[in-house]
């Protein structure tokens, strides 16, 4: 009994470890390989707006819109795999008057110290839920202008290394995400741990079921040899009537 409990505990720990590994690995692989050049998007309403990142709150204009996009098939411009969950999405948060706003005007640092527009694009990866992300920050103004570059550095510093600023590129436009989305991480780890654990559980149930049936038929629970009147199995030595 004690041995079974120890085995059970080890199996749980192993499942958890598998869950964590698979969750992280899938997010990184998606980030490394699934970044098509085209997207299908739709406007998001308040729920996503209220989840908007706040780390630029005192250096950027006020949040004006949030737009969600999904990978598209570049050939057809239709959602990739007909909109099935491919493990990636992109949320673009606009602070101030964006490109599509009639009030949009490129930032002229000689006129104003702060930009009229900041875009924060969050690339989120993970399956079945998004678990890790990195952010892309832009003012829509050329960073060749020293004042603009200074402002960008300030934004990158706010974002920090964990949001992907400064994390080395695998290839242009691709980065490995390390910033966590806690709910997604939690449920993905749960999902993959259970997925790993269930086959073992089913096998255990099947073995127990078979043992019970063998004992009922007067066979050895362990190997199925006929025991009849013996007190232990003549084939493998297991005690008669014991269900493995
Ligand atoms: Zn036996």
C-alpha cells in the first residue's frame, strides 16, 4: 500500500514536470516557427481594453483602442486552418491617435517632447491557451531621430527584458517569449499533465479489473495461471485470492 502511494506520488510529480515542459516547449516552438506575414484582425471591445498593459501609462498617450489579430493564410488571406486554435494571437494596443485615426499626425520631436501615438503589439503563444508573450513597441516615427530613439529606449526600459525587448532574435521579427500569462500557463500545465497522466490511470484501472475477474474465476490475479486449490500460484508465487 505504502509502495503504491509512493508510486502514485512519483507519477503525479512526473506528470507535472511533463506538463510544464510541454507547455513551455510548445510556446517556444510556436514563436519560432509560426509567425506568418499576414493577419486577419477584428476590433476588440472593453474586456481586452481593461487588460491593456499599463507600464507605459505615464510616458505614453491614453489608450484609445485594442485590436486582436490571428494568423492568416498568406495565399488566401483567410484565417489559418479556418480559424482553428493554432496557438497564437496578436493584440495591438493603440495609445493616442493611431495610423487609422483621422487625427493621426507623425510625431515631430522638435515641436513636442512626447509622441502623439504609441503602439504596443503583444504577440502571444501557447496551446491550448496563450501562455507566453513578447511585446513590440513603436511610435510610428523614425528612430533615426535621436529624440525618438531616446524615447524608444525609455519604453524598452519600462518593458524590461522579460517582455522580449533586447532578447535576441532567431530571425528578423521572431523572438522567444519569456513573459508569462499566468492563467494560460496554469491551465496549459494542467491540460498537459492530465493528458500525460490519464493513460497510466486507465492502464491501472484495466489491470485491477482483470485481476478481479481472474480471482473470481480461480486464476492467479497476476499471471492468469490456474490456481484451483493451491494457496499460492504454482507459476509465479503470488498468494491465491490476492488482487495483484
Ligand atoms: Zn501467477
